[in-house]
C-alpha cells in the first residue's frame, strides 16, 4: 500500500522531472559541503563544529553536545579557555581546558591541558615523551555551545546500520517525492 | 496530514522548531548581560622550593607553595542560561625565560546558585605551582586573579575576569626544610 | 499492521482542524513555558512545559477522534451501465472484499 503510493510520484514524472529531482538532491549535498567549507574559512578552524564524544569535561559538556570553534591566529591562547587539540597517534581530537601556559618573547607558546572531570592533567594522554602542546596542535577554541544536538551523529557513528538507514531514507525521499 | 505517522511527524517537527525558538530567546535574553563582579584575594603563607619536577623535564624547577584567602559572591551571575560556572584562580607573572606565564592554582565547579557565595580562609592550592625553570626565586610580581568560564544552556562560552587581584613576591631564598 | 495505521483516517475538515489545534496547543504551551521559565530563571521549566504541550497535542490530534470524522466525503454511488459489465464488476468487488477479509484475519 505504502510503497505503491510512494512510487506513484515517480510514475507520474517524466524523464526531465526525474533528472530535476537528481539535480536538486545534488544541490542539497553540495550546499551542505559549501556551508562547511565556508565556516572553515570564516572561523579559521579546520573543523568549526565538533561533537563532544567523552565525559571528561562533565558537568560542563556531556556526550552529544555541540561546540562551535574558532581559531584566529591573532587571538592568543590563554589559561582557562577550552581548546580542542590533536595528539599524534590519536584519531579523535580532544576537548579540554588549558591549565598552564608559558609564552616566550617571540610569541611561541607551550601549554598543558586538563579535563574538568579528570583528576590529573593530560600528560598521560599526549604522545609518548610529549610534555606540552603548542599552537600547531590546536584545532580550535570553544566559543559557542549547543546541548544534545550532536546526539544524532553519535548514534550514527556507533550504529553504522542506523547511519546507512537514515541516509538511504533521506536520499530515497528526496529522489522520489516531488516538491 | 492524512495518516497517523504523518500527523506525528508534523507535530514533532513543529515542537522541535518551537523548542529551537525558545532556546534562541533564552540565549538572546542573556547575551548582553555583564558578568563581572568584585573579588577579594590575599595570600597567607608563601614558601619556595627548588626540586626536580618528575612530572615534566626532571630538571630542578622552582616550586611555589602558597595558601590564600578568597572572598566573593557570584550568586547574581546565575540566570536561566547559566548551567555551570567554572571558577579558577590564575597566577600570572614574567620571568627571564618567558614573557608570560599563567598557572592555574585552584579551580571550582559551581552548579547551583546556593553554592556561589565563596568564602575561603587559608586554603591550599589544588595544583602544583611549578615554574618552567627557575623564575620564581625572588620574583617581585606574581599576580593572582580570579576568573570564571560560564557554561550556558545554549550560547557563548565567555571567560570573565573578576575585578580585583592580588600581587605578591616570592622570597629570594629557597626553603630547604620539609614543609 | 501498517495498513491499520494507514487507515486511521480523518476526513478533510478534521485534518485541517487537527493541524490548527496542534499548532495552537504547542505555541501556547511554548509561550507559557517561556514566561514561566523566565520568571523562575529556570530554562528546564520551559522545556518541560513545552514537553507537556507536545504530549497533550499528541493525545488530542494524532488519533482520529470522532470529532475529526464528522464530515465524511459522500461518494457517488457506482453506476450500473449494462448488466454484463456490472456482474463482472460485482464479482470483482466481492473478490476484493474476500481478500480484504482474509487479510484482516491473517493480520490479527
């Protein structure tokens, strides 16, 4: 019953209309990509929106919260800020707070981080032998916060079938239904 | 609106968009608020040692010990868009090695307005006051400042400096006895 | 089972009513929640009140209550053109009816 009524729309389309549907699907995908790349330019961060994946910053951030990052070179890193950084050997960037910072005369900085919910600093998380983070490790500084919105992404990453299902449904819906 | 599922879907979508509007209203209503306030900080006891820092370079670095008094009332900072205050005490100073050093000595997470009146007498620091070298000995100007990072329900993550700070100096000699 | 849900129809007037009513309820609860949450300075209150509005609207406007079925469409009766055709049609219809019944039995 349902399936027949879904395909009715396709049956009523001619070739030209079907192509139009495919194109509009392409538009959705490419505009999403454009927004992402545009945000990268505006914020200066290589990933301007991140989802919190661990509980190490609780109770400030929980799993699934969304953070908006900026990474302007002229804005100095300071103690107490929440930074997102990458560590060699770890795929996933870490969101933690700056605990200690030393800045040289020529502007080079080295700093140490700690998660609010962790009892020790992050030296154990860094690469072997690494004592400090530098500016190059920083992906961005947390500037904005939105709760729970990233939960969908976490679901998608943890249940690949769910992800495939959602994407398939969306693609199917866009291709099949007329506007 | 012709079937059960479509009505449920439309209802859910409308509720979520209303929720987004409400969240935005909450964000807008608090975005221009001034979160600065006065604080009294003073140091009670100051001791300086020079011992190997096994957590970092293993070289002999300056390690300061201090106890401090802290008085402030942050109750009025709480509103319907403040989930948490992350309050931290920073020591900021200059050494021949580094133009700027910032070390967080103490922090506290405040979740409820009832706990936001701080009155501490002679308390120890939470983190070690390690210098990056031997810059604490005889250092004439160490400034203690209190700051807080506001974690909202949704919105910006500002770091606010309190009005009022305390400066002190370290002795010119190391303490060799056990403390 | 899906057929059962799919057939949970309202008539056209009822659908318009249901949509209007659901929007009014949710908007109203949202507005009340905003004022109350602001007065209490507790945003969670706002969210709970909106949630209550959602529950109420779901209860009132998703199931096809009798009030949404007051204006059924009056279809034209089936015309009988000639005898032969009509008997064929009648047979067809009865077949369909049988299918329908067997389907329902199997699905219950």
